């Protein structure tokens, strides 16, 4: 206030606060997807570092518990007036979600992160290729086969059980994709995913609690387990949802094909897992096959809609 005139000096204008959603919306969607990929694989790296103190089943359960809690808080799905078929589909979706996470974490505990994710990625790749009748997709199948062959050169150096778990994770991921589509037709928005996440928590609870035991009462391990849930589920889900609003699905699918490479790099940086030349060749083949099959599938869907 001025002592001479008694007038009030107007306060300086406040800088507008940027909400989290507005902040995400200001970033290029490609960056969001790339951060999402790094977050998922960093979460996997943190999880693998926990396995000496907290078994994989317990870490999976904490991850699912974190994501289910967030989804229930944000989505609040309606569960009334659902048919028996609706419940069968969403329960199957939840079982596939839990199985996919359980198998891949068991693989992480036994073989390098990049190799496990490369093998796991054969699941969605198979869905993309088998759904097509175009000759070009035979090329992508052959390229993926070359990647598997490159891994096969050194399968003797890998834990066979770890490889088996990665194959089971690939199978579960394929089932997850099919059941995700069926759930999306019956439940609006993310309500089906929220319910499926709760199913996953229930399915994994016996193994997670039994194997975790007293370690689940250690607040430090609990925090690390929750961090895995945030990095592997909460952050990617938020970023990918925002990116998909501003990005064609085919571009999103191609970018997601980088998951095996990101896993290999995170394994190298966080875990000191060195891949051989043959293993890097396998990763490159699967990435190229997945990107090609994704683009081919997207073009086919666009052509079918146009017709």
C-alpha cells in the first residue's frame, strides 16, 4: 500500500499452474511411449534385483496390487447387471494377466532380461502374423524364426526352465491380447482392466503371500515392491493412455516393438547382463518382425474399414 495516496498496488500476476494432465498433453506422444517403455523395463530390472530377498511371486502380487488399487480408485467400475458370459470373459482376462506376469518374472529370475522379453514378445507377434493372409507377413514370420534360431545357437548356455517360463509368458500374452479385445467389447473404458486386475490380485495372493512370508512385513522390501508396481503398471498405463489419444495405433504398435531392446539395455545398465552377438541379433530380428507385422496389420485394418 502506498503511504502517500493510500492506493493498493496490484499484486504481480501469478504464473499459471500446469496440471499433470496438461503437462503430459504438452509433451510429444512419441516421448510418452518411449518413457513408458523405459519405465516398464526399469521396473523389471528393479524386480529382478529384489528376487534374492523377495520371491518373484511376491513381487508379481505387489505389482498387481498396486495397479489394481490405482485402477479401482480412478475407474470405479460398475459390476452390477453383468451376464455370466461377461464375468467369464473378464475373469479369464484377469487369469491371463496374472499368468503373464508370473511366468515372465519367473523367467527374469533365471535368464537375462533382454532374452526373456524377446522370447515373450513372440506371443503378440504370433497374433499379428496369424491374423493375416498376406504373403508379406510370411517374411515377418521368417524373420522372427531367424531370431529364435539365433537364440537357439546358445540355448545350451541358458537355463532351460527360464526359457520355458518365457515361452509360457509369450503364450499368456497372446491369450491376454485376445481376451483384452473380448473384454473391451463388453466393458466400457478401463473398467474391464480394473476388474481383471482385481482378479489377478486374488489369483496371485496365495502364492505371493506364501512365498513372500515375513518378508512382506519388511517396509523397505514393501516399498521396493510397490515401486515395481508404479514403474511397471501405473506410469506406463498413464503415459500410454495419453499417447494413444494423440497417436495412430499403428505408430504406437511399432514403437512398442522396441520393448526387447529396452529390456536388453536395462539389463546391461542395472543388472550387468551382457548379451552375445547372437543374442543381440535375435533381439534385432524380433524387433524388426514385430514392427513390420504391426504396420502390415494396421494397413490391413484400415483397408478393411475403407471397404
